[in-house]
C-alpha cells in the first residue's frame, strides 16, 4: 500500500485481536473464535452497520484457513458471474481438496431467485460463503438460505473504540505516522459524528489532515470537513421500525424528552413526516384513548398542519403533538375492547340483529315485527333506558371494562 491508498484501507486490522467492538463473536470461547480454534469454518452472514468490520473479518478468516478468497459485491456483480466461479471452486474442491471462501458484500441486493443459486453449493460444502449485509436478514434473505448459514450480528463501534482507532491512525506508520496532532475536541467531534462507523471516522480524519494548513488539526477544520452528521437510517429497513418503535414506547412511557429526540432523529434522517403523523394518530386512540379524547383532535391537527405547510415549518406541529401525547393520561381500554369485539365478530356465530333495534321503513317490515318493542331513549329521564342492544349470544358481554 502507498500513501495514496485511503487511510481506512491502510488501517484495516491485520489480525483478529486488532478488531474492536465485536468481542461477542471474536473473543475467547465465542462463535467465530471457536470455529478458528476447531479448524472448521461454517458459511455465515455477517449482519451489521457500515464500518463495523464485516469485510475485515471475512478477509482474516480466509487467511486463517489458508483458503482462496474471492470477493464480490451484489451491487456490481451478477449472479451468473458468481455461479461460474462457484462451479470452478467446486471442481477445485473435488480435484485438489482446495478450500474457497466467497465473500458476497451487500448480499441483500440479490433477489429471492438469485439467492437460491447458492443453495446447492452450500449443501454440498464445496464452498464457504460469507455474506455481508447492513439489512436485517429476516427481512431480506430467503429462509432456505438462512437455514444453511450462521447469522452473526455485529454492533456499531462504541465511542471509545472509535477514539482508539483514530489515535492509533495518528501515530501508526501505516497511518499518519505521527505527522499530525489532533485536538481533543476535534477527536471527540469526529468520533461522535461517525455513528460507530470506523470507516467514516478514518475518512474524516484523513480529509481533516489534508485540509489542515499545518500539522495541527483543530475542531474548526474537522467541522468544515464533516459539515453535517450523517444519520444512519433506512426508511424501508430495520432502522425505520426501530426508531418508530422507540418513539411509540417513549410516548407510552410518558417521556416527552425521549419522544422529541426520536422524532428529531426520524425527521432529520429524511422520514416522511406524514408517516410519523399517521403513527401519532394511531397512538392517540390506542394508548391515550378515552383518558383524553382531545389527544385525537391534537394528532389530526398535527397531521393537517404538516400536510399544509410541510417541512421544516411543520416540524413543530409534530413536536407539539409528541409532547402532548407523552404528557397525556394513558388508557388502552378502548384498544383492548375493540380487539375483543373484533375477535367476537370474526369467530362467533353471526347472530341476527335483534328485532327491536331494526329499522322498519316499510309496512311489511313493521308487520314482521321490525322495531317492535324499541324504547326511544329520549322518552326517558336523562335519555337512558334499560334494553339490550347486542345479539342474543353476546348479551351481558362487556368490552369496555370501566
């Protein structure tokens, strides 16, 4: 490698102890380390955020097992090309007992039919496949493929791990070789905005060193290079569901501060504000319900406001709604009652509507007894009168407990 090689590539770990943050897989007695110790490598899918070490782990495994390592990206390589290589690897295995590790980056980009192409080779053990994905395999990969591999989850690197990687890059002869000094506040800033992604952190450090007018990198230089924090978010993937769940549960727990934070995370990452508004309307009737019927009015108003004026002006309408819902009293009797009523409607016999509460718009219907015996509530004190409104099989059933 030369100095023109990106810093993130130059600083890629050369052995497993150098990999930070994934001790649950690589530590003594843990899954991947056990495979290394036992000398038996299984096909696997590494699921985790960018910059967490998926490619590095795959490369080091190939080195440990003295296997031929071939890397493909599902974003740029076709399944026909990969299938041809797997056929060659199968012949090498048969003739020379030679091991081959095929690394498929962004494996989630292959469609269901393309993923099936791996199955015969995995079943026979003629290749070892290591897939890497930032998307939850449960959503993106065939169950038949998942059943033939080990799925390991990688975590974003902790803040202190990112700082350690940056400090090592500053002094390492593979990195900046002690030629630059990085202020502590600049180090903290770069580590924070990297969002647990070692590649982002190292790229920011390298750009800061190139932008610095001398050998001193200060906070201003780092801020000019980074400019804005890139929030990790995928509106159609797992993070989408994780964040809306965090918002919903924060409101249910009456934590307005947490609710505002998760709202900001979603909006600033580019989530459709009308999607958030729909979820707030749902929350107003599911979790606040009859404890404060005004909550539904507020939620609908917030939806109308964001639809009318858009972003960013409409963000405050959603924020006001979030704060109101968090602070409102909570009661899910309506939600539970309706779910029970729905179950009865679907599973019990569809009894006819009682005759006394049927309409009788014609003389024939009146003769048949439609509406006979109905007590008009307004003829009674406080417009209340005892009579049965439910079908016979459900008489006495209570859906709202209070």
